[in-house]
C-alpha cells in the first residue's frame, strides 16, 4: 500500500469513529435538552453550540503556531469526550444548556478545524470527488447502526429523566476518544505557521460563492437536522424511532454517494436535485395525505439523495480553490474564515425559528416552515451549477490583510 493510500485509509478510519460518535449522541443531545418539552431550550442550545464552534475555530489558529492539525483534532475530540462524561457525572452543573452548549461548541471548533485541515492535506493531489464519495459510502456503512443503537440505549434504560441518556452519552464519549487516538497516529509532515486573527479576513468573488452556499445551507440544515428528529420523536414517543430516522439517513447517504461516485455531473442533475428538494418539502403542508412521521422519512430521503452529489462537488471545488491560492498554511485560514459564515447562518436560522415559535403549534407545527427554508436549494444552481467543474479561484482575487 502506498503512503498516500495508507494516509487516506488511516484518515477515514479515524473519521468513521468520529461519525459513529455523532450517530450515537447527535440527535439525543437535542432530545436531552428537550426532555422537559422545551423547544426554546433546544434552539438556544444550538445557538450556543454554533457560537462556541466559531470561537473554537478562532482559537485553533493559535494552536497551529506550535501544533499540527492532528493534535488540534485530538484536543477537540478528547475535550468533547471529557465534556460528555462531565454531563453524566455532574449533571446538576453541566446539564445547563448554556454552559454545556458553549463548551461543547468550543471543543467542536477545535475538532472540526483539525479535521478539515487533515481532510485537505490527506486528499491533496488526488481525485477528490471519487475519494469523497467512496469514503462517504464506507463511513456511512460503518456508522449505519449507531443512531439506532443510541436510541436503544436510551429507550431501554431503567434510569429516569435525563439520566436515561447516560449510557448513550458515555458510549459516544468513548468513540470520540478513540477517534482522537486513531487520528493522532496519522503520519503527516507539517510546519507550524504564524497566525493572527486579521489573516482570516479573506475575500474574493469566487470565494464569496462558497461562503454564500455554505452559509445559506445552514439556514436550512438547522430545521432539517434538529427539528426533523424531534418531530419523529414527538410523533412516535420512541427514542428507537428517532434513532432509526438517523440510520435511514445513513442508508440514503450510502446510496447517494455510490451514485455520485459512478455518475457524470451535469447541469441537468443540478436542476433535478434543486426541484426535488423544493417540491418534496411541500409534503409537510399536507399531513392528512402523508401523516407524520412518514413525511419526515420521505423528505429526508429525497433531500439526502439529491443534495449529496452537490455537496461532494462543492467541497471538491472548495479544496481546488485552496489549491490555487498558494501557501500551505492558508488552508487553515480558509477553513476558519468559512466557519464564521457557516455558524453565523446557523445562529440566524435558530433565531428565526425562535421568532416564529409563538405563532406555530409546537414542534409539529414548526415543520410547516420547511417550504419556507427549501428555496435555499436554489443556491445549488448558483454555486454548484454551470461553473462547478471550473470553480477555481485566482490567487490575486483573494486578499489577506
């Protein structure tokens, strides 16, 4: 096995463990804070996590002055594992959504900053679309049962209240730690670079397309990734069903990544994907025809299958943008800068949902917002449409003060 292929395999082994950890605990942390039936508390928790992630990305830049990306990843992964254990051991303190959400977000900022840089370094000079889609198949196969297992650990727990989440949370902590240890053994030669906050003030016409795409995608993904699993839980009163909903998403992702790996990319595919996402969101306006939670499963299936090839292509093109820019250290600056926009829109999405909360009927009523958020899909046409295969940036079009 060549060194490059060994690195790719090693990276995806660590990332698979990370995905398994998220599969175990992702939706159930939201349900942990929803345990008292507080939709508001879940959204406030999401706002704090998003703000913490952006702050963690900023702080990660200073770690790159002395440490490699894998060490930044390890710090974030171990920190998240520790926070999950503290949530169990000292629930009276850390079960407060404000404290836990902020700290969990900051740890996630380090984790994702290290991961994004490692992802770029490992795949540099390779056919990224093919690797992304092949890796997506493998990762989702490995993590397929994680949400269902997490749901079973909560559903059949003999403990009461938020303590019923303890075994699931502890299991996720173990996988976060294992992912950090595996990624820490990745063999990559890196040189530290001098970092300052003002260096992250990147600009450029082509780069703006990516900022707009990733930012507005988050405007939609908060109701998709947060509301839909809770909607399924409220509809069925079953943690197993909420977990099964996430496992179903993994199945669709496997199929879509396999399709992406073996398909030709065209503008017609983009148009079809956009239309499918927007039209399928309308099923939430007719619950009498397709009752809950079946409408959630149908919409999630369409959305995951239609958006995966577009996301894979956009990420590949974003990495190509970084290729054209120049110095290796700049890859971290792009990752950090982009995260500001991603989390700003994530916070905006949560605030918008909080604003309309008094005018809708609880969690189920909030699903009617999907047709309002769905037009974000039109951004696919702008960012992943005609210019997608050649969306490369010229070095001079980006300025670093």
